[in-house]
C-alpha cells in the first residue's frame, strides 16, 4: 500500500565520509518513516532509532525469510543475496548455518589466525615501502589484506583470488545497467564455490569449507553442498566488504584528524577503544541493507506496522541516536563504551566480526607504526570516493611519507 507521505530515498550520498543529509532529515522527522527506494515495487518503513532497530532485529514478528520471492525495496538492481543465503533465513533455520560458520570466527580461532594476518599485512607494507612514495593505500593494503585473508580461510587458490575480488565488487553495484553483470557475478561465484565444495568433499584440506563439510560429533544435520556453496559466497562477500572499506576509511579519518592520530601514536594501547569509536562514527555504507516483512500487525515506536509491510532498519542512524550516544556526531575517543551496530544486531549480527576487528587492528596498527610520518599525498578534497556501489570508501587513497 502506497502512502502519500512516502519519501523517495536514493541514498546515493558519497561526499567524503560525511553523514548522509537525507538520512539525517528522516531521523529528525521521527523514529519511523515511510520511504521508497530506487528498486523494488513496494514502499517500506525505515526505522532509525537504536531501540527501534534493536526491536526489529530481535523480534520474530519481523522476518527476513518472508521477503524471498518478492521484488523487495532495495538499493541495487539485482538482489545481492541468494534466496538460500544465511542472510535471508530466520531462526531456527539460520542457526544451523551460523553454527557451522561460527567455528572459524570464535575469538580463540581468530587469535590463532592473527600471526598470519600480521605476516600478510607486514608483507604488503614492505611492498609499499619498496615501491616508495607516493602510494595508493587502497590498492596496497585495504583491498588486498581482507581479500587474501578470507580467500585463505576458504582455501581459494592464489590464482583465483583476483577474480573473487572483482566478482564481489560487481555484485555491489547500484546503477541500472549493472544488473546483468551483477547477476552473472553472483552466478559465477555460486558455481565456483559449488565446484570447490565438491573438491573438498573428496579431498579435504585445512580450510573452512573442509571444516564445514566435515560434521562435528554432535552434528546430526550436516550442511549439504548447496548450503555450503551459498554460505561460502556469503562469507567472501562479507570478507571483501566491511574490512576493505574501513581500512581506507579509518586511515583517511586519522590522516584528516591529526589530533586523533597523535593520540594513537602517543598511546598505541588506545587503538581498540579508538577503533570502536571510529567504527561507530564512520558511515561505511549507503542507506540500508536487506529488509524484513512484518508477519503481523506490530506497533513500533508509536507507529502501526501492518502485516505484510516491508521494514528496513538503518544501523548508520542507530549509531547516531542521541538518546544512546551523547553528542553522536562528534568523534570522541573518550566516549563511554556502548555497543554500536556497525556489524549488525540480533540474529543477523555479522559472525565474522572478530576477524574483521583483527584485520582492522592489525592493518591500522602496522600502518602507522611502519610509516609514522604518513600523510595524504593530495589535498583531502581531491580524494575520489566510490559512487557506483552501496559502499562508502575512497577509490584511491594517495599517501606519502
């Protein structure tokens, strides 16, 4: 049902890392707004408060699985997720897949991976130093470290890794003409991982696909080949998304906030706390992600959501909720600790969060230790930002030292 007050939201704001003014206007209007997105036949509700987002992401009356088969409201011409993806399942169905994948992403598992991440980061920074200034930090470090890490984890051969990166980038495009390319990229990755799963069934290795293909002692419902292939696709998409953007975004923010960088150089032990605030503050993506459908009438933040309505949440807006974060638009390294929503919330909280944090801590810590005089090689206003995907990140980040 269309609402006369629905706001058309392209969510295409790409100016540096400033907060999207259209999203800020919706937040000012109230906790729940009616919106229309560039693709999909229906309008949707958009929830922007921390408490409202928390309710939608934890209340079983809001279902992601129910969107399957619908032309749901979205920012990309081709839906990014496959119908069988973990990202469009509800508990308890999603619990099996999350349990299988979570084996690789426990804090203890990631701590065992840290030395390997540190070696790769060190090698990439060695290459950057050997190349000499100026260098493009995005290509030297931000793109290569997360892609190498997730491909290593999944056992993707070295020769295939550049193609994995290119295909995942194609899936995130927002322009109408990118639809066919995005669909082909998704199909390619699905077929690729179906083949890799078949290989690991007969010849297992020391990788996550092999581990997930080998049921545990208490696992009486192992994953089938299709589930494994889609889960691997989901993981490589996630692995090449958040950390890739945020390494560059965080480096750019520190290089344009010299007082914050000086704080870290004086007291490197503050890095985890400062990173947490940077992750809360930086809008690393545009607009919204995957919606849910209300399975019954629900009153939310004083607004009646009807059964069958699409509901989007904005983690970006929740991270700037003044009811939760004092002076939310300020970048405050001394902010009192409070969970943020950059990695999602509830049943779809990112299972690879410990890995992403390890990559970010390693990359940022090693970068400014190795290059203490690092600075932008061009004026900040000349840095070029992505305008073609759902992400927010610099296409190139020229640095010198």
